[in-house]
């Protein structure tokens, strides 16, 4: 995107009254970098690192990205027909996500939404550095390493597939981040999918950690634009959210369920759920045929339990039965996934799950997860570990 084109877009297509609009101030008069804005967004929710996001002027944003030079482009940001650029801002390596004004909400609402995103901090969330409402741009810290999608796509950048224990560890961290967002930050993520999960410590998969990107990005887009995302991205979106535009914790839990199914089967989300439902019903392929072999010896009992957990999470938006509370499902997911990481050679999956639940209860973490018996029908709300034992 050229500098002239960007200026024409941001100056000619405003659809809201200005809200805290920043002027481009000459560097000589301010003593700051071009277009810098010292207005800080409200303080972080949990004081993580003591950092506040700040407003960024258009001139400073241009300087950070070489005037949005094509050589700085690092990919397509996903929803919103956006551009994603690498840059250097105030000594920090950053990723600049620019959304076309015809796809973004108005400047005033953009500023309010970005302020809300900037208040949320958690160790497993990619932090927002700042925002430029005038350019419809948000700036995040640039994360090293690739995405979870890269590691699951064997035809991608050539990196080896992620082992099954690392997949469970990544999922557990996603659960923890979502639990924080729902309970402490009183917000939802809205775009949980492998492409938004950045993998850190890739050199040591036993310590694999993640940063969840994309927090609040859907709130920066007009409703019609949210439904124009790519097919794979839309597969993770709760249909009720697309219909109403109202994000809920159930939306995140639904996406988490599809993420778990993607990790177990290695299939795209829209096919992973179908394969898991058929295996759970006993009318299609057996679980041994559904589990992704590239995960490296994933025990069928463990993989089956994680897949059934994914189906229960997906069921929150199916509308076929009263859905369980999102918080209850997240707590169950954390316990199940923690048990997979605690499992040791010679120790059964059942004993690991029981030990994990007992530990959680003794630590004041609440009651152990409720695992329902497998019924004769295919209602995912009632799928349990007994199904996995029947496959051995």
C-alpha cells in the first residue's frame, strides 16, 4: 500500500466523528519521532510488565514501516482485507495490522475498541503496543517463531509436525488465556484458531509456550466484513455470532472445541468435526484411523478423550440440547489437558486424569470435571471417556 493511497484512504473515508484525533506534529517542535502521540490508553488489566498501550500518529507509523513499503509486508492479516507489516517502533520490533477503512468501523469506535484491547494483558496473549485510529491500524509486539497452523500444515514451510504432548500443552495454555479473558477481563477473544496461535520456544517442544493473537480484532470490523473471512477462518466461528454479531464466551469455547479436533485429527476444522462424530458414533472409521499419525505415537485412549472433549465444546452452539456453561467446559478442558501432560510411561490415562482432578480440588480449583456416559445417540454433550475405552 503506497503512502499516497493510505493517506487518501484514511483522510477521505472517515465515517464517524473524530474521537481523540491526533495531529501530525513536526519532529522539530515535539522532540519526538514523527507523528508520535503521547496519549496513553488506559492501564493494563493485570499490570503485566507495567506497560500501557499508546496512541500512534500516522507519520510515526509510516516511519516505522518505511511508508508501508511492500518489502515490509509479512502477510495477510486475515479478516478485514488487511495488510500486515513488519516495522520498528521506538526500539521495538512490531507487527502493524492495517485495516481498509471500508472494512473497519468508524474512527471513534475504532479508538474505543483499541483502548479496550490495550487494557487486557496476560502472559499468553500477544500484547498490544498501540493503535492509530486515523489509519485504522493496531500495533502488536512482533512474535518470533511461526504459528500453530504452520506446524499442522505439513505442506507449509517444511517444519516438522507438532508432537502430541506439545499439542496438549498448547491447548492447555489457550484454555488458561480464555479462562482469564472470560472471568477476569470480562471479555471474549472472538477469533481463536491455529493461525492466531504463535508458538514460542520451538527449539524445545517439551517447554512449548504460546501467545494468542487476534484479541478483539473482529470488533474493529463492520458486521458485513466479518462474514467475508476465509473459509477456514469462518469454520471456527460460531454461527450464532455471525447471525447476531454478539460475541459470547460460548463463541470462544466453540472455537476451542474445533481447535482440539484439528489437533487430534490433523484435518481442517470443517472435516475434523465430521470425522470425530463418525468415530464417536461407531458408524465410520475407528478412532485409530482418525487420530493424526504425524503427532508421533499419540495413545488412542488419550487422543479419543481429547477429541470427545472437543465435541463437547463444539456442542455449546449446536442448539440440540441445553448447553453447559462455558466456564464449566473450560475448567474440564484444563483438567483433561493437564492430565495428558502429567501422564508418564506405565501410568494409565485414567489414573492421570483422576490425579489431576484431585489435585485441582485440593488446590481449591473447584470440582473435578464431569464426564458423562456415552449414549446411544450422537449428542456430543454426552460423549465421554468410555467411548475411548470401547475402542481399545
